[in-house]
C-alpha cells in the first residue's frame, strides 16, 4: 500500500448540514433543492458508492472510509479538526475490502479478502480473510496474527476478529485454526507486532466463541452437522465446561453477544413462536428468559457497544427495519438524531467513547445514503461522506411499502417504487424478485431500482414466501417451492398491480439476479403470456444440475460437502426429485415466447456459468429470441463498478426495445 494525494472530492467531506439546538438537531436543509438536475445515466447509478465503510475513532479525532473514485479502492484516514486527509492507503488490486475498524485512537484495522481457486474440480472457491493493522502516523502494516513463522501466516489466513477492543491496550481477540487437528483456537493478538498467544482451544466442531469486555472467554459454540447437534458451553478460567444449551435435529441458534453486566448471553431463535425472538441465557445455567420480541417481524441481529461488547439493542425486520433498544442512553441518542431526519432511516453505528459524537447513516428508498457526523456538544451535524454525490439534487423514484393478496388469501409484503415523474395512467412495470431465495429486500436505496425508476419504469419487489424477516412460517412455506408457491406469489403480485391500474398488462418485464434470475426465467417459461420480456443475471435454469453441483464452501473437509448438500436439499429438494425437473426453465424452453436477456459473470463462484450458457444455447436452438452478455472476471455479486455500468447499459437497451 502507498500514499497518494487526495482527490478534489475530499473538500466535500465535513460540509456543515446545520447548526441548531442539540435536543432537536433540526437540519435547515436535508438534500431538498428547489430544482433537480438532469437524469443521470448508467455510469452514475452503476458506479460503486464513492465513499463507504465510514468509521470514527474512539476519541473522535479521526474518520476513515473507503474511497472508490480511482481505478482501485483506497482507504482514507481523515483528520476531523484539520479537515484534511492524514493518510491514504492504496489497496492491492487482487484483494477486496470487507470492513474497517478502529482498535484505538491511532490504529486502524483493515480486513481484506482474497478468492482462492478450488483445490479440485468438484470444490468451490474459498474466500480467505486477512486483517492488517495500520497506524495513522504512517509506517508499514502488521498482519494479524503475524510473525515470521509459518504458523503466523497460516493463522492470519484462517482468522476472524472476535473482539476489536478489550481492557488491555493494543490487543484484539481472534479465532483461528492453529491448534492440533484443525481445532478452533482463541488468540490474543498484539496489534503493534502481530504476535499472538493461544488462550483457549476448542475442537473440530467448535464454530464460535464469546468473550467479555476484558477479553476473557466466557462461552463456546460447538456444532456437529452429522448429528445436527448444537452445544453451547459456559467457560471458566480452569478450563471447565458447563453445558448451558443443547439443540438436536435443529438449526443453530444465533448467538449475538452479552448483556451489559456480562451475566447472560443474548441469542436469537424461534422456539415455537411465530417470529424469531431474543433470549437472555444466563451463564450460570439458569433457564433462558425472553429478552425482546416483536409481533410483526423477526429479530435478526443486535447493536453492540464497540467499547464494552454489550448488546444495546436488537434489530427487528418486518416490512420496514427498526431497532428495539435495550439501553436508554442508546435510545435517547437515536431519538435525537431521528427527529432531525424525518421520513428517513437513521442508523447509528458508531460513536466516540465519551458519547459526544456519533456517526449516523441516513437514507431511504428514495434518497441516496449520506453519512453524518453529529456532535452533541457543538450542536452540529456535518456531512462526513456521501455514497452517491452525483445524485445530489436528482429527484429519485418514490418507494412505498405495500401488500397484496396471494391466491390463497395470504398477505404478501412488497416494495413499490414509482418514477419521480408520476404517470397519469398504467405504465411499464419491472418485477424484481430478490435473490437468495431465503433472503429479502429492504426499504433502502437500491442502485438498480432507482436506475429503472429514472427510466420511467415502476418497480415491484415482491417478498414472496420463503423470504426472511416475516416469521418462520412465512419463510418455511417457501421450502421446496422454487417454481411453485414462491413463483405463484410473484405472479399474483403482477396481477395485483394490473388490477390496481399500476401496470400496463402489455408492458411487463421480470428481471432478477441469482435466484431472482431463476424466477425471471421461470416467469417466462411457466406464465408466458404475463411478461413481455425477461432478464436473468447470474441466474439458475436447471434445478437438478444445481443440486448435483452443490459443493463445499470451505476447505477440503468432508463435513463441509455433506453439510452444504444437506442444507440445500432440505430447502430446495434432492437431485433425484422429479419436481425439480418440472420446475426447471431449461426443460420448458418451448413454452417461452418473450425475448430473454441472459447476463453472467465469468468469475461467478456461486452459480455455475453453465446454468446461463446451457439456457442460452437451448433458447437459441429452439429459435427463441435471446441476447447474451458476458461480464469478464466478474463475481456473483457484481462487485465492480464498470461491470454494473455495463449491465445497466444492456438492461436499458433491452427494456427500451421490448417495453
């Protein structure tokens, strides 16, 4: 890594948004200009966010973020008081930045990943994560864990951060596979030197650790996939284990952290309830107690204090996302900033150790994200970074949360984005099913959705059954229903938009990535009269082939092969299941009448290129209209800006021709 001079855009950082009473932080203007700029093109919407991963040092003196303006991403360390960069790190081209974290007021931790080629033809590629410590004042980085020995290099490539700060200065806690027999070990690592020591050793089934604010291990998770056996142990200084939770023939509970007094673990699971809830599980072996639940959505994660590791609140996912705060101070801080940004989603994810400054991520489905540095002592909220500064002043599509009835009467949640220039009558509709498929969309800014809206298309994002966040029953209803109930929910959403006068029935296209690409091809194959066109990006066409190709995500251990197959078989089906053949678009090419656009990245390690290539060949051989766009060296998630731009250009041309 090397230092470079800052770009002109750096001058935009820490632009004052307002100065007013701290109790309201009522901003004078929140990106609401009286006139709007001309509609930007694919090069703006498709570009990677200009600034991301913004983090604040414990004393509030430094900001750090990732800058994507150049040919390669850079890490910028910024002096808040002087309002200028202190240090800029150029990232290696082959590595991808995953996150930034401050260990202390002088040391920034940079976590990168690198994709390693599979070790055999039937294995998937593996992502290796590397964490390096850099000082604001300069100097070389230190790999964590480090050292000159081979063991240090191996540990660094097989380590994950467990705690970024403890009561011991210049120390992080990491988990790695450096023990005998591939056992997971807990390491104490010196961020100044990279030197490390093993403080706890697990076994071949150990998958997680929990430490308290001092970095002392308090719990260990073991998962034996062969028996579907989960065990959670409380740890003591004398190496004794006390089993405090066991679960057989079930999914693993989701361990989040500790309560503020370190007396109990916080874990997420359903336990027979309609939604996933948060439990407090005492380390002394007492029965678990309900900590938080929501009648309308799953609790899916937690807000953690970066200094103590204590759980401050839990995230609730229903149609919208919110935080159920457990800590009154955190709740008050959220309320103050939220009042300054009405009708926006405000996420507080970083603050100084004294609580006087906080970072707020402010966005909505209709506004590009902006990072604000809020100072409660000076009553100021300054723009710290912007993801899409070129969209400032551009009126974007308006997103709303809706529901519609499925054919069996079930309410299906969805997001509907209408163009800024609202249409007087029913207009063209793009249906955009999410990937996963056991995932979901969120009411947030989406570069593809807003590009489509800028071109005059209304966008429907159906949260079909199988989507997460809406309860276990809703999610589980999608198991083994690819091309069945899940596809029916998408179809019913389209028909609902036609019935409401939102969509012109003769101008509807279905577009999707990954599983969404499968849904697009399935829509064209199984409901051919409904769509005028279909677009599959890194999509699936043959479900049986997908299940036959299922291979391990990690390493060469046999347990990973079977674990991956078992998980997907339960949710999709066995390769021998005849239903998979009937629900595979590649076996229904003869029914397709709409033009098809197939796009795929040649570096996709999740969905085999053959899924796209064989579908394109089958369509072409049958005389069906098909266009193919290859994205050289691109991965499954379209991580490169130039690739996204190319996709949007192809999509714009295709939709213009067929809608």
